[in-house]
C-alpha cells in the first residue's frame, strides 16, 4: 500500500490520517504526543492474545476479559438525561450478554446494525443478574468467523513488564535465532494479530472517544505509512554483539508483535538501548564535570575540626563514619568540585559527618549551607549542630520562611560579611537575595524532596561552584542509584552507633486493640514515650481508615492520665512546632501525628511507634517512620496495625517489615513491589527522563550491562572521534534536543 503523504518523524501529529487538529490537541495535552515520532515511541503497556474466543455460556463474572462473536439482537435505551445508557442485546446462540454504552449512543446506534456478525471484546461484569460489558471494543467479524477456535482455558493477557529480558541479554546468542520476523507494513487493527496492543489513555481521552483501540488504529496507520525502514540508532558493532533486531523491526514489533518470541526480542533491544543512552549521558556528564569543573581546594584540616574532634565529639565515630569522612576529605582537597551522595540509614550519624565536613570548610575560610526539605527538619539540624558545638566559636544560623524582620536581616548580613559559618535552612536559602561571602560546601539533606532547578541554584551562590554533599536517609536501591545519581560518587554509612538495639517490629490486627493498649501502657509506666501515626487527618467517606482526629480522642480516653500531643500538616507552623517541642521535652507522653514526623524528630526517650492502617504506606515510608524510635539505649518497638481484610501482597509487605531492619534490603523489595515511579519522592527526585519500556525494578542486569558498555565506549573513544560511534554521538545529540531534560542529575 502506498502512503497518501510522505511522513517525517518530526512532523506534527495532526497531519497523520485519522488525527486532525482536535485529536492532536488532546494527544498533546494528555499524552505529550506532539509529533509522529512521539506516537511511534508511545509504547503499549500490555498485550492481549486475541486468537481465542469464548461462548457466552462459558462466561463467568471473575474473568479479566472475554472475546466473543455473535450478533446484535436489538437496541434499547435505559434512564433519562445524563443517566441515559444505550444497551445492545448480543447473542451467539448459547446465551445473551448486554453491551452497554453510557455515552456516544447516537454514534453507536448509527454505526452498528442488528443481525450483523461482530467480534466483541471487553470485561464482563454482572448487573441485576445479567452479564454486561461496558464500552466494549467491537468490530465486524472476519469472513472466517465460523472457523474460530473456542478455548476457555488459554486466555492470555499480560503486561509488557511480565517479560524478563535479563537472561536473554546474558545469553545474547540465543537472540540470533528466528530473526526473519516479518518487517514492513504493520497489520491492520482489524486483521486480528495474535497479540493486540493496549495503550494507556486518560479519562479525558476516553470521554472524547479516544480509547486504547483508537490509539492502536493510529499507530497501525502510522506504521503502514512508514514505507521505508527506520534509521538505525545503535552502531553496528553493538547490534551484532548482542544479536539485536534492527531498529525498524524493534519499533514495528513493539506495537504489533507477530509472536511472543518476537516481542521478547524487540523488548530486549529497546530496553537496552533506552538504558544505554541514559547511562551514556550520565557518565559523559560525570566525565566532563570531573575533568573540567575546578573546585575550591580545602588544603588543610585546622583548629575548628581538631578542637571539635578532640574536645567536643559527643561519641566515638564508627568505622563507617571515619571511612566516609576520609572519602569526603580526599574529594574536597583534590582541586575538583566534589559531587558525592551520602547514604545512611536512619540514626547512622549523617548529621555528625556533615558537621565535621562543615568544620573543614571553616578551617579553609569557607562557609557551609545545609538545605533541608521542611522547617521542622531544618530546626532539628540547627538544634543538633548547636548542641554538638557547645561553646565553640562557630556561628550557626537558621533561614526559613518563618525567619523574618530584623532576625532575617541579621542572618543575611552575617552571610555577606562571613561571620555566619554554617547556614541551615529550607528552600529559602536559594532565594536570590541570599548572598554568601564565600560558600565552599553545600549539603542537601533528604534531597529527593527538592527539584533539579532548586538544587542547581545552590551551585550559583559562589564564583567557583561549592563542593556538593547530597545526604539521604532513604536507602536507594542499586538500580535506582545508578540512574538517578549515576553521576555522583557514593559513600555509605552502613554501621549504626554503638549501643543501639535493633527495633522489634510486630504486626497487630485492629481487633487486638486491648492487648496493644496494654503494651503501650507498660512502656509509658517505664517512663517511655509513644508515637501513634495515622494516614488521614479527618474521616473519609470513601476510605475506611483510622483517622487522626478520632484516634486522638480515643487515645485520650484509653490513657486519661497521660498528656497527648497532636501534630499534622494542616496546623500552623508555630502551633505544630510547639506541640513537637512539648513531646521532645517529655511534657507529653504520646504524640498523635500524620507522616509529618517521618523526618525531623529526634526523641531518644520514645520507644514505641504505632502505625495505624499500615497497609496504606509503602515499605520505604514505613521504614522511615520506624526510624523515629530506637534512638536511645532502651529496647524499642514498631507496631504495624491493620485489619484482617488485607491482600496477599499487603501481607507480604508487612512481613518484610517484620523480618528485616535493613533499609537497603527493604528499599530493594519496595522497588520490586511498587516500581520506581511509585516510590516516595522519585517524582521530584530529578529523574530527568521517563523510561518508556525499561523497568528499573526488573531490568537491573540490563541496566548494569548498558552502563558497562557506556563506560567502555567512553574509555575507548574519549575524544568522540571514532567513526564507528558516529551514530551513537548523533543519537545522543538528538535526545538532548528532544523534550527530555538531560541536564545535571544532581
């Protein structure tokens, strides 16, 4: 078939047949599809095996979908006004199912005829004792519909993530077999390929009649009109090394695979290519920064550091802390700008490491800025630093949105004249009017809560960019770290201070409330304090969850002789801080709170963390909350409260928490269960690209292979002059010009 017009991949999507201005506007706003190339790279999220059919008499209410062939017996409308729905009574001779449309009734009734044979596909449900399929996919039955196969036991609906390509990548020679899969024009949507693509669409699109089937038809039309093979985007030696299919076969096969085997092959190619170029960009950026970006040379360790180390150190450094400080000292003395990620589980002593690094900066006539995500955490850091420094001549000041008037002016003047040695604050520290005399070290705590642009402003606070230390108490899985922070050097504090006892974690059902309260009472009688965390502030009509307001009243009833504080994000800062301070000072025994206490509270006397509706929290968040206790020498406990009606997956997550206190192990499990996009903070983490086909939770071995190859290419072609890599450098340049932000990850 000859194309009606010649298409270019950079051509406006509205010129693709079947799109037009209105659909183009919707595609652009809802899916960010603005060009023909954008549509080509909008991949299916699952595939449906459409070779198998059901008889209506075989349908049950728990099937994920069915495909049936038959005819429409009659149409009828039900309801009035906006609640009107169109019903088509559909039969194959073994039974009747109702096809239901809640909108588009006029179009449906004019398009489909009674007593014509159609193929219907959708999810069956039971309504008033009858099977119905809402908004089904429907098309004319093929001429050979009488020869269709009925098999009630072989339906196959699978996500593109169900296919693990790790083994195929490691055994690349296996991928060379059966490489003659059909290329050229993609099949029509109506030709019933064995694996039918399904695309994610928004509610807005569905209301405008643009469901997955419409997107499938557009991609099919696009592939038909691309009558020339798509240009290659990997050098031939890479394609040959891994026995990958061509770029053309991969892009056609990802939309319309002719078999499950071909789908695996093209996914293998596209996942590797996607991760390879991400790693090429990260490692290339890191190489250029390391070789080109000069930093302030901290030449010596002097009076401030040594005085603190010998006279003020609150407790002996762990071996891990000593190792990390040595790594940071080496970086800061190299003459190159340091960009280092400091990972350490809750309570591992990152703040002490940060202070000692700031004292090295002071010894070299430089200032330090510590940026925290919340005022509570910033104030916590301020109190901790001042407490550790005691009467040392080191000026530490706070700058947040709440610091105003003369106090704020004094801080700003102190920064400019150099009398402020360490500034602790929130995003207020990156405002344009905050000027330093000589900023030498920027420390960013819980950095995943800041955007790339916010962090970048910090580097501009000095003529020579300051050294950068990024700290996080959220253990980062290896695959995520290689992608989010692949340009940073990494230090890990993997040892807790001596004297800390592991926190005992237990799962408690809501029905055992009496036993739970008795356990809490026992700890309070021993002089300990208790956190109780709720997922909601006020009762929700839609969610059957414990809420803070009701919980606060119940706890006051259960423990009438105890003083109870209440903290949540909707309180005014002054009120919230006052309540937190009362608890920290021991004036209240129980703190009822939302996750606002996830970071920034350090109360060594608190020994119990009760988390209500624990099933509503991710593993990493549960681990962060658990880290609020166990900071003293006494045994601490974390109680995860759920009801009996929880899913198997939830039980698995809860059991992981009960079995492990290793934050890195928990983070790996969380990544596998929830995916990178669902992890706390990753949407703001600076992940400057959206992975379209690869999955960091599943494709760790592919990522490592891609990173190793990227490093090999950079080592072998440092000047980027090898003709064999011309395709590679050109492709990297194309990606930089796209709408993907390929700037500094950190």
